[in-house]
């Protein structure tokens, strides 16, 4: 069973249940169907998304027409184009539900008000971004340094929950591999 | 002239000069010679670094022996292996002064104490990491989507202050290009 949003926030801060109920009022809850688009490239990035259940990914369409995943979110992960969200800009990325996905979403202005009302949440978000940025640097190391096969195994061993739940073509896209290549190395492993 | 650390913090918060003086006591200031190692791969990552003057980069040595830059910092930028710093782990990265570089450095435990004494700094660090993480997603887009030549031009046009100050071989390493390739496209542009 996934940790609730309340428990997730209180990993890094100490919100009372009463305050948490006030925090929740800044959010709306929405369920997206499998493959439904949550945010479209070319539109303003007005929301930050917290996945309660399911899985979402953020991608762009490359110049050659290929879809390329840059970020995943399963339960208790945040996902958005953070630079565009912070600035209220048009995004080049799309966000899509991988499965049926339930999300808590918050508008930029509401997030600002929420952080003014509950400044202790700054610590929570600082930790979330510190980990995400730190992990992106480590990711860069293994994407650049490992062979394609090792990147795939490193990823699936480090994040077994993903490997089981996320379609192989999305993992391939995230790692810069073709779906055919992933099928090939999986077949090699089985044989 | 570089913005001072005080002004940098107060971009995102409202520290008084008196509080800032107390904040400063958590840091030590150190000047590193050109090419001096600030943090060594294989050692514990105990410090977070804020560049006051000069330039530093974080790199790893790849399996084939090549040095690969994953992060730069010029004036008013933070640099460390954030994941290892947060957890007090051994790092796989090294940090090195590119030029003669003056740095404010803070130990993990001191940063914790400082954030407890001045919780308003959480907002400052949240913003720093939000921007850094958001930029790393955008970087992933152009590294994956642009031709090698376009990556180089996009980078040097977006960050002209780097292009002028940082040696070409480090920019090449950061972008995943060989120094020879960078010389070639620069020669092509001049002709």
C-alpha cells in the first residue's frame, strides 16, 4: 500500500493533521485514463503534479519524430516541467498517464500561497529537489559511462519497481535505447 | 562584479544583515589554486561549496580512463555531489578548481544546524535546487535531441559567460564531445 501524501510530507517536516487538511485544500484530485495526456507540449505549465496512484511520464517529441521520456513518476513522486512551472512559461514537454493514474495537482499561484501559509513545507520541497537534482547527476554518470547493456541492467536492478510496472518501450526511451535493442538484451539474458 | 553571497541569498529570502553575519559563521572560506582538487573521488562528501570567485567543475573518470565533466560552477553557484553530501556517503566524483577559485564551504552538520537556526534559508535552497533540477531536464532534451554541432552552439549561445571563461576541452567533456570535434566545428565557423 502506498504511503499517503501526509506521511510523505512528514518524512521531512512535522505538519499537524489539522494543517495537512488545510494544505490539501490547495490541491485538486484528478484521475487520468491510461495514455491520457495530463500536460501538452506547447501549452503553459501551470501545475505541479503529485502521483497518488499509477504512473506518469514526461516526454518530448524529437526532431526525427521519436518520443523520448525524460522523467517518470510512480506513487509519491512529483512530476512537472519544473523550470516552466516556476516561471509560468510554455513547456516543450508533455506529461502522460502510463496506466490509470490518480494525481493531486496544484496551480503555481496556489503553491506560492501554500508555501507562504506553511513555510515549513519549504524544507519538504528543498529535500525533494535536492534528491532529484543529486540523482540526475549520478544518472548522467552512468548514462555516459556504462555500455548500453549495463545501463539497462543497472537501471532495472536499481529500480525493480519500475522494471516490473513500466512498459519496456518507455524504459528504452528513458535510457536512450531502441525498443528492439531492449528486446534483444532481454532475450540474451533469458537464453 | 559578482553579486555577493548576501545578495544571492536575498534573491529568494529576506535575511537581515545581522542574521547573514551569523549565517556566515557556519562557513569557512578557502582559495584553491588553478587545477587544485577540492574533493576527491573515493572520499566522503562532507561539504557543500559556494563559488565566490573563479570556476570549479565536478567530474568522474570513465571506465576508458576519460575525464567527464557533469557540473560546472562559476560565481554564485553551488557545487557538490548532492546525493552523497546529503547522505554523508563516499562520492564517485571529484571537484577541481578550473582557475584560481575562492569558495565558501560548509560541512553537512553545520548546514543542518544553520537551517535549524535560520529556517527561512530552506526557501533559498528549495529555489536553487528547483532551478537546477528543472535545468537538468531541459539539458537532457537538448543533449538527446540536437546534433553534436547544435548542442555545442546551443550551449555556447545560452551560456556565453562559460564559453568565454571555461577551457574548450571542459566544455567538450560536459557536452559529450571530443576536444578534436570542438576544434573542428569552431574552425568551420571561422572559415
